[in-house]
C-alpha cells in the first residue's frame, strides 16, 4: 500500500506516529523502512517528517523548516541522511526551542 501511495500523483505522504510505551524514540526506524523497503527517497522521507508534517498540522509557518522566525528545533547527525537514511540513527546534536539537549563531539 505504501508503494501505491508513493506512486499516486499529487498525494502527500506524511510521517505520523501512534507510538506507544517502549516505541517512543524509535520513530526513525519507520523512516529507514520507508526508504529501504518502501522505495521512498531519503529526502522525501525526511520532508514527510518535517515540513509536510508541520503543514498537515497547520503549523507550517512556525515549525518544520529552518528559517528566520521559526522555532529552533534542529537535529544534526553523523553522515548524510540524503545518501544514507541510517545516518538518522546517529544523532550528535539536538536543539529544541533554542535549548541544546544533546551535544556530542
């Protein structure tokens, strides 16, 4: 069904979660699966979880992109996730609302 959705012209495939206890913090695995097994491009998978998700929540003017005036929620990973989606598993830096929560060197 996922591959069929990707092949539907104009359909926005948005990342979402109904994670329950124990699954929280493992959401990246769905993005990895979408790319490796579902055939979605890495950049489309990332976009589905960022700007498209924000747009679906009608918050696209506040979150989901890196732009002046937007909330500063950033994640930096080791590697290039547009070439290797598993780089999203290697988080090195997290900033939410301008506050640094994780900063590994």
